[in-house]
C-alpha cells in the first residue's frame, strides 16, 4: 500500500478508503466465521448479561454481536464494509437472532455517547489506522462502569508474521502504527490511560486448522480481502512467490504432525472497566 500523506500529516481518510476496498474484495466471512470461538470466549470473559446493550465495533460479519445476542443481550454491529454487514444480517436471520447492523467508521461511530454496557471487538478495531481516535471512540460510547472487551492479534504471534510477510509485498502506509500493537499491553495503556481499568489481560491462542500450508495460502488469497486485492495486482511469477511466502507462515507455528495445519496464533484478550 502506498503512503498517503497530506503535507506532513497522515491522510487517514485516504488510507481507510483503501482499507474498505480491501475488505470489500474477496469474501472475508469465509475466514472470519472460523474465528467465532474468539468472540464466544470474549463475551464470556466480559460476563455479558441478558438485556445489556452491546456494541460490536468493526464487526465484519458480526461475531461479537451474534455471541452477545445468543446470550439475550441487545446487540448492535458497526462496520464500514457493507458486504460484510449483509452477511452479518444473513447469519443473524439464520439463527433467529435480533441484531442491528449499522454502516459506520470505527473512528466515527454512528451511536450516542455512553450508550452501551459493553463495547467489544474481535480482531476488528485493531485495523483502524488512527489508533488513538478509535480508542477514544470506544471510551465515548461506553457507559461509565461499563466494559470494553477486545481480542487483538499480538505482534509476536503467527498473524504478526503474516502481516510482516504481506508487508514485504505491499509496505504499509508510512507513519501508521501496526495493527498488532493492540495486542500489546503497554500500547493499550498508552491509548486508554486512566479512562479504563483493565481487569483481565489474557494471552490466548486461536488454532488455524487447514488441510495444508498450501491450503492456508490459497484460502487467504481467495477470501481474505486485503490479501485477495494484493494478489490481484501481481504478475504470475510474483503471485507464485507470494503464495509460497504465505504458505511458510503457518509452518513456523504448526503443531500438527499429519501433514495438516494446526497453527497456534496468539492474541490478547483484554477486558476493562470504563471509569
């Protein structure tokens, strides 16, 4: 991705426009639906209660929103990729769950101040390019005494390696902090300061299970929007090299001994109370 600058300032709006195009390419829910267990664990860690108002930020196809609705919370999901929202609505309808899905930006949430008992995100809000603005929005829409619950890939885990691999082929915008910093406790502290008391900071592992490293590479190139979009810009020779690079990522974390992939990817589960 090219650098987007206005003078010396980072043009976050231009970056988000490219990000949105990426997420609207491919078919991300094919990947995102496999991560549902992360959302189930997160809402349990946050002790969501029936009747609470829950907001899923950068919800994609609605993993946190659906997990909350299964526990009879009043759930809302917000994302700027309209195709992902539509799949969220389809998932909710299939499960007879009452979930509201809104088009909106994680850095400018289309909801009132202090409107939610729980504001959560699983590997979603971490991709907002302006980390501080996104964190400020999470605080703004959470009720005092309410909870903020986040699941974010860590810099040192498998997805950190995946993003570094992709970055060799498409360098990230200059000046934009890595998304995986949301999986670092010190970074969370710097973003939220004394506005949030973190009562749970737990390193967990999600296991990516695929037929083979090549299957992992193929799946992400077909369906993981930003990678799909990048793959579409490469020559045949470069595409083959990129595919091989992606296949190497799970090999370094794979614990299967039967030729399949069971690659452990670390993430930080963070639950805090809004002061």
